[in-house]
């Protein structure tokens, strides 16, 4: 998979050189290219923002540098993979979940456009839609200062699903959100620590009993912490698309 990121803070993406993602890049499983939006400016001050038409607080990202930067990404990208996905982090975007991460992991080419200030001039996304599959994407219902943290999170959630990135394929399926339930609690040695004992069943060697206990724990935890995952409400399906048995 190829990932391009356009940002005014290239250093913000430095963590993508670490850990599993860094190793996947060195192994050639993932190709990440970070672009400085200011390289696509033409003025002496490398200006990327201006005051908003219509007034209001803050500054808006100018369209011309974005247009040139996205053209350059298309020119420098892989050939013959069709329209790349342009992901634009935004609090009003589609909220990332594991199903979306799985969907993105099937794409050959993702391009991220990181906004700052009050956001990017709307015409950039309208124009980009001629060449990209544009998808505004949100990390959740809270406000960040820009798109970079969202790019780190989305890239990690997607890259770890690529073949060969996470060593043990079982550790991928046994995870929270992969099958709609939270994970069971895990323990390691010592069997007793600060007066707290590991549940007896885990020491029993009875694999069927352990599997039943873990499943029960997953149900209880999901009910207690994320009841929305067990009984989706109308708010989770506003279009009423779910099939009711
Ligand atoms: C100005 C941005 C880009 C500002 C964001 C995304 C989420 N989930 N919360 N906040 C965000 C993204 C905020 O550029």
C-alpha cells in the first residue's frame, strides 16, 4: 500500500517511522511519503492561509497551494492503480471504525490532506473530487487542532491489517471490535500480586472452561462499557437500513 500525507507539519508524522509501521515500511509492505504543503507555495513567506470570506474567527487554508500539492502527489504516485482515496480528517467526517479500517486496508493508495486553522477552502475538495475518491473522516466526536493526529491513528489502524505487518494473524481476529465484542481480560505471572489473584479457571488447564469464561467476560464487559455495541439503537442506524428479523 502507498500512503501520501500532505501537511504543514511533516515532523508530526515522525512516529510513522517507529514500531510496527516503521518495520512494515522498511520491509516494503507500506510506502509512506510525507509532503510539506509549503513546498507548493510560490510567495516569499510560503503563505498557506488567509482570512475567511464572510468574516469570522481564524484563518482558512488557501486553495492554490493545496491544488498544486495534490497535483504533485498524483504526478508522483504509483501508476495503474486508478483513483486514489483522498481522506480528509474533519470532525464532521465519517467516524472511523474497524469496518472502515478493513475497507481502507483493501485500497492500493491512500492520500491524506491535513487541515489546520479553520480548515481548507471548500473548493479544494470539490476540485479534488474530479481526480480522487474524496472521503471526509473523523476520529470521533471531539475537536482536534488539525488532521495530523487523525492520520497517525488511521494509518496505524489500517497498516496493521495489511498482510505481514502484524506477526500473528490470530492476534488480529481475537481483538476488540473485530467481531463486535470487547476483549476478555488478560493476565500473566505472578498468579498472585498485591493481594489480587488470577481467576482460578485460567490456571485449571481446562481449555473448554477457559473459552466459556472468556466469552462470558466479553459479553459482560461489552454490556457494562459499550452497550451500544450489543443493542444498536435507532441513532446507530438513522437511515433504517438494518434488517430486522
Ligand atoms: C482544521 C482539522 C482537521 C481540525 C478533527 C478530526 C476529528 N475527529 N476531530 N477534529 C479535525 C481535523 C479538526 O483541521
